[in-house]
């Protein structure tokens, strides 16, 4: 009987998390403002190459090919990630959502191509919670490795 209640409680909590998280809308600070991606909030569940705080800073992606070719390579890399969906974009900006497989948590990941500097600024932030246990940093570093591996 105790096992039944424990399992029922777990399922209820899981469904609550999935239901709440799948209904959350993107935060208002996504996009490009004054030519940059938004800095991270105070919480440690975000990294951004446009943020200079030690907690959140991360290097942008670098490229030597054309901005258009770099964008296509980035799109190819992102296509390898299950749960990644391109939400919006133009020739210099992409906004994606990464959704976890089981609990359906959403992370908003943005890319801003700066052609004159041959870099792609990055920002990855969890929508919910306080800590992400390093998931956003790890994701960007994995994207960086795959992106570099496709360089001409």
C-alpha cells in the first residue's frame, strides 16, 4: 500500500511538473537588444557570451567561413540534438528551445551571429528553477565542439 502511494505521488508530481513546464511561456528578455543578447538573471541556471559575470560568462563560437556558411553549420549541429526546436530566426539570429526528454523542462538557447567579428554569441537559460547543475554550460560546450568539428 505504501508503494502504491509513493508511486502515485511521484506520478502526480511528474505530471504537475510536465503540465506546468509545458505551459510556461518564454521570458520577455529573449532576443537582441542594442545589438546584444540579454545578460543572465542572478540565478546560476544560465550562461551567456554577452555576460561578463564569472558565474555566467562563456566564450562565443568562432568561425572563419562566411556568416551564411557558419549559420548553416550551426543549424546542422542543432539538428543533431533531440528535443531541439528552432523557434525563430533570421540571417544573424536564432532562438531555439531545448526540451528534456522525460520531464519536458525547457531551456531557451539563442545565437547571434556577428559577421564583423567572426563570432556567434550564445545564451542558454533554463525557464524554471534556480540551478541547472551545469546543463546549459555543458550544452553550449557540446555545441562548440560539434561546430568546430564541422569547420572547413
